[in-house]
């Protein structure tokens, strides 16, 4: 599989259809592997955290989840990979690649959201575990989340506990050595499909303005992320551009 480097990660050169088909082709009993979908916020965070960067590098598949980053990269003369958002990937897998009666596993998502998700997508009752808040800071709670995936094998395991918790959890499940299936680090994607959080209209997403729509919907929660933290990706892309153009000795 071809990859394209961007900000220290190799991203898959796959569109949505191809990425979903590749993930769906993995057998349910294959050793656990995980998929990450970094956006601007993630890319800024892993630049400052070498251990987290290795978690992303250890993923079986990395897909760029930011049209803004892709457009900025092109503006700087860089060649970004195709954009495949975690929300689009999640919807595609659940509506086009799930077998009749197949059970998925979910870590995260409030319990009262699960019935709506199952009804909206005609899902079999999922194996579901919603860990406590800050579970990643509690070794026993973190181990319980790992054990749940090991004890409830599924072809698709949706990790919906936010970044970087979900990526660290995915790496721990893989390190356990006896889990199976494919873990998908997909943030709030299931909340959109459950109808509990509104996603931007398609035309807004295509313009790369989904972040603005989400900011307008949740200003308190997202203001710092979108207005202070994420814009730091501009400096990271500028630095990559300078390195790419620097004369080689």
C-alpha cells in the first residue's frame, strides 16, 4: 500500500471506498490492529509527544481527517494524502460492509445513545462498554477497557473515547497480544449516527468548514481546540516545506 508522508506520519493513499474495503477485508479473527484518523488537533499534539507519535506510527492504517490540513499543505507546495474522515469511514463501514446480524463492539458512547444507534442503522445489539471518565489515568479502569475488547471479539471495534485516549487504548489492546479484529479510533462519529450530535451539512464539509460548524454548535468545548491549539499546525506545515526545499549537502 502506498503512503504519503506528512508531518512525520505516513498516510495511506486511499480514498473512502478503498480504505473501507481494505478494513472490511480483514478477517474477524485476525490479530488486533487499529486505524487512526489524525486531524489538525492530533497532528499538533503528537508533534509535542514522542510516545504518542509512536502510537500513531504503530497503527495499521493512518488516514488524514482534515480538509483544512490538506488545503494548507497544498498551499505550502506539499502533496497531502487523500482525506478520509473518521465520521465518513464509520458510516461507510456500518452501512455498506456490515454483515446481516453481525455484532460490533463499542468502547465509549453514553449507554442511552446505543439504542438509537442500533435503530438508525439496523444493527444487532452491540457489545458495549462505557468506561468511567479519566479511565486512562486509572490503571484498573484502563485494564478493564482492554479486557472488554479481548472478551468480546468483533470484526469492527469502535473506540469512541476521544483522542488521545482512544489511540492509547488501541495500542494497549494490540500489545495484549490475544485480541482480534480491527480497532477504529473515531471520536464522536457514532454520536452523529445516533442522532445525538449534529454533523455539518455536506456542502460545508466539502468546503473544509466543518470545524467552524462544530465550533458554532459547541463553542465552550471546542473554542480552545479550534482557535488556539489546532492553528499551530500551520507552523508545522511551514517547517516541513522549508525542510523539503532546503538544499542537500
